[in-house]
């Protein structure tokens, strides 16, 4: 049987910090080609962004077609001296595998690969349909040269997907406790208040934008954007920085800015969300405060995958291995599922996410073995 722990260790030893490939995709290419996959490596570019290396591999030519998606890029480890085990050493201690990307998400990719290798070995090296791996190298970055372009490239070649499992570490406390069926959208913006610069001793000659900023910020945070929906928690607007750029204590500034992020549910689209926030800002500003909102481009729309036969197969596989019935959740941040949902239904299931992006990111080796078993059961149920 394929060893997910060995595969995970090999992947962890590749320093694939976004947007560097670091050898991770080359390793996967070798393993998958050896199993009979047709593998293609694609580099995508965008003005103002780093080039990103990606991988698409497929075995089989018929339906149903199951996509196994993920990313091998990782966030920087920070100060390596703070780690109890070197972040790119792939060391095991007391039954725990340490390394940047152990749970987010090289561990899950290793489990998928091991499960597929075992499934193929038990079925004359051919799936009863098609299996593909869609692996990107910029999920932890700005996500413009990865999954979104790889999916478009595949569609232009006539590739059609029936379902997808994305290996994000969405389990909350224990393996098998959560499946992600959707995500709220994300929208960034900057609230800008324009005043008039002047001396603090003569405030009547100036117009302090800080006063207006505080008033409008309070209004935008005071009332919830909505009460939630059938599938999602309420939307929330959070200010993340206040930027005035004034180092002079006796100078009233001419402008004040505050950056915010909105996580929004399916009560809104981008246009209605912008209109709601701007209406509230206008009411708070009245006739005296000069304001504007600079909306930033976003590719993180809200989505939801309705439960059905595919979800039932995933739930049943998890229950067989772990004895747990997972919660169907839409919590958390964004993921590449926001792109995949335009091509096929997608669910997210990977490892437990408690140490992702943290110093000493790690996963129990027992979880790697169990997750491999879950993915293998899913394959059997899907193609059986």
C-alpha cells in the first residue's frame, strides 16, 4: 500500500513558499506519471504578479470525472529558530509530523495521492471513470495565476468535471468533524474622509477628518449588515487599519483613511453590498462630512454546494473510518473552492486546521493514515 506519511514528508521537504514551486510539483509529477497519469505543468503570468507553476494530471477518459484539488504553496515559516523542528525538514516526533504545510495542505495532498495509488492498484490500474489532480502554487498568494487560470485552461481543452474534493484543513477539533459546503464572500474597501489641514490651536480654520472618520466608522459597525441566511452566518464588516499618516502633533490632517473587510453571505451580491454600505455612510456623514469609499477588486464571491448524493458519499466514508457524522459548515475564510464551484459541485475536506500557518505546524501521523482511508472509501463509493 502507498505510504501517505512518506509522501507527506517528501512534500514538506520542498520549500514551496508562494510563489516558489520548490520541487513539490516536480515530485508529484514523478509520482503521478509513475501511476499512469498524463501530467501537464503549466506556468501562468499576469502583469504585476509573479509567475506561478501549476500541475494538472488525469487518468481515465470517461465519466464520472472526480477532481482532487489542492495547493502545494505554503506561507513563510517566519523565524525558523522558533520552531521545535525545522520547518522544511519533515521530521516526526512522538507520532507527529512537523513542517510548514503539514495541514495546509501538503498532508491532505499526500493522502489523496496515496488513496488514489491504492485504489488504482486494486482496480487494474484504471478508474471506473476519470480522476484528476488540479494542484496550484499560489493559493496562499493573490490567487490570479493558479486555480482560476488552470480551470479555464482545462475547460478550453474540453475537460469536464462532475465533482471535486478540495483538501483544505476545515476540521475544527478532530478529523471527521466538519465538511465545508460553502464559503462567505470577501470584499475589501477603504473609507476616505477629506478634511482641511490646519493648526490644532485654531480648529475653526480647519476641518478635522478624524472626527468624520470616527462617526462614519461607528455607523458602519453599529448595526449588523444582515441577520444571516439559511446556510450562512450573518455578514460582518471589520475595520482593520486606520491610516492618517500624520507625525506632527500640532497639525490637523487633511485626510483620514480606514481600511475594512466584509465577509458577506448570500443575502448580497457585490452591487447590493456596495449600495448598502454606501447608504449607511451617507446617512452618517450628512451634509458636512466629505467621504468616499474605494472598493478593491474581489474574486472571492459567496457560494454554496447543496447537499446531495455526492455529499452523502463523503459523509458515509467519513463515518466508516472515524465513527463521526460531520457537520456541514460554511464557516471560515475563502479558498480556491470559490473558483471550482463555477465548473462543478465542490466540497472541502482535509485535516484539522488548528496549527495551520502557525509555528510548529504539525499533524498526527494517525490522522494521515485515517484521511487516506477516508479518501479511499470516497473513491470506492464514487466509482462503485
